[in-house]
C-alpha cells in the first residue's frame, strides 16, 4: 500500500518539509518512485518516522536519533550502548533543568525590581536589565 508524501505527513503528524529533511539527513530510507516520479512510502517509513518523532519529543538530537536507529537496525547487537546513550541524555536534561531553575531565579529577582506600575523611565526591571543588577 504505497502512499505519497502528503499522506505520510498526515499519518505521522509531520510536515512534508520535515520528511524531506529526514530523508536528506539519511534518517529515512529513500522511497521508491511512481511512474510520475512521486515519492512512494510504505509501512516501514511510517513506523520509522514515528520512531524518529518520538525520539524528538524526548528532545533527542538528530545524532542521538541516528545512533538509536543504527542500533535498532541491528537487532542482535547488545543494548548497553543504547543504555549509555540514554543515561548521557538524562544527564544533559538534568543540567538543562538546573540551568532553567537558575534562569527562573534570575527572572523572579528581576520581577521584584518593579513592584508597582510606574512610567517606564523609572521601571526597575528595565533599569536592572540595563545595569545587569538582576544577576547579582
């Protein structure tokens, strides 16, 4: 049941541009072509694109997705490296969470610089952004 790129996009909640990009990046295998030179996709494309999209919702970089696809394509390999990749991704997420918490603290401090409505020339937030006192 070959389908065209528009149908693949609809079934996987992707865009045509995203599908073409993943093809260009080598994440999706090249599709066959119709007599009219339309790309034709099969069930393996749907399943693989869903896998890629799921990885991306977990904020995995394309290189991480590419690595996971390589392991997925060699089902007899040991999955220890997959575990290591995910552990590394978890550590990176933890670092980002810490950074976001620090950012939140800075924003809260910044917000406290202006407790009342006033003309912008006396706005504590704008002044703190100018003199960087919100980072102290």
